């Protein structure tokens, strides 16, 4: 299904287009630098787009997210993984691409009402979909998760998850359960996955992580007691590492890496992360 231009108030105005094919983002490649396409809807007619949606504005320009129906890439364009853009494009566009990915995933998974099964329509007044039959409203899902750096005797706890590439280690993370505080989740995840208890839990920061719809809330904590005992379900290996002897760790765009860099900088103040 090709895009219908009647969806837009002014098809001649340029807008930013966050267009995905599966999990990859369409970018312009100008002089080797990837850029988000900034063109008018009139210029998009040759693209086979579905799920077109206004997702806000950037620098006063409307932003749209859409899916590419076929892997038919015009000359001058390429598909890139969103995380590959980190450090190669302006941070504002990088983080807005995260928003676009999250919204598109939500739209794809909310085409039909969970109450009665009828079609859902996107509202023009807010970022929500409404059932045409029972008027049930559905908003983008945001799944809170904790992520925590645990420190003991100038060492940080890092673990290898079954979801990680071979040799990759990171800090412990997990989703918040119903009725649980964020701090309760920190304690439970550490107890369940590596068998230790902590104290002095402190808020560090947060980061949207739309793979597919997480909000990562980061903490630091101090080891209290317990012996590392991995669950062999999510975690298959865990250990304490010094700032001078770290394994392969996550890339810099992730809040997991920011927690690890915080630890390294606190141990080695002259280190530039």
C-alpha cells in the first residue's frame, strides 16, 4: 500500500522522515555521513510506505515515522541499524530515531483492539489509537526496567547474559514487576540472577531503550553480602572486575556503558571515558 498524500496538511513542506525496513533505518549518505531524509511528502511518492505517522517536530519541522514495504532502496540511500548511527549523526536525530522506532513498533502491534478485536484508528489529537467499535484507547507501552552497577572493594559486578554476543559482559538489568518499587526490583533482580544482596542503592539516570519499548532506570549500589551464584537462565557467567581489567563491554550509547564508565572514572579520575 503506497502512502496517501491526503494524510498531510501541506505535502510541499519538507519534513524529517524516519523510515524503517524491519529494524533498519533509511538514511541519506552524503559524503559518507548518514543523515535523516529531509524532504517533502511530494518527493516521497516513489517510496512504498505504510504506517505513516506524525511523531512530533524537530527544529520546527514535522517528523514522520513509516515502514518501507519493500527493500527497494533509491540511489543515494542506505539502511542502517539505529545504534550504528551513534557518533555518526547529530545526537538529536539519534535519540529521535529511538522515539520513531518505539512508536512504529507500537503501531504495528496495536492494529486491532485487545478488547473486541475491531480495527484501531490513530487519533489526530494525541499519540494514541482508538477502537472504532468500543472506543477503547491504547497508548504507547513503556516498560520500566532497572539497570544497576554494583561495586565491591574497587571492583564492579559484570555478567554475561544468554542474550549477549560471545564474550560480552554488562551490568545487571531486569524488568519491574507489578507492585514493585524500582529499588525493590534492584534487590530482587540481583538476588535472582546472581545471588547477592546490596545496600546504599542510589539513582544514577535513565534512558529510553526502544528495543522494543523499555525505559531503563539506572542505579548504583554497594555489595552487602552473598556469593555470586548465577541462575543459568538469564545469566550464565558473572564476576567482579577491576577498572584495569574489564572484559568486552557494551557500546557508549547505552546507559549500561555509562554506568561502567562512571565506575572506571571513579577509580581512575584521570581516565577519559
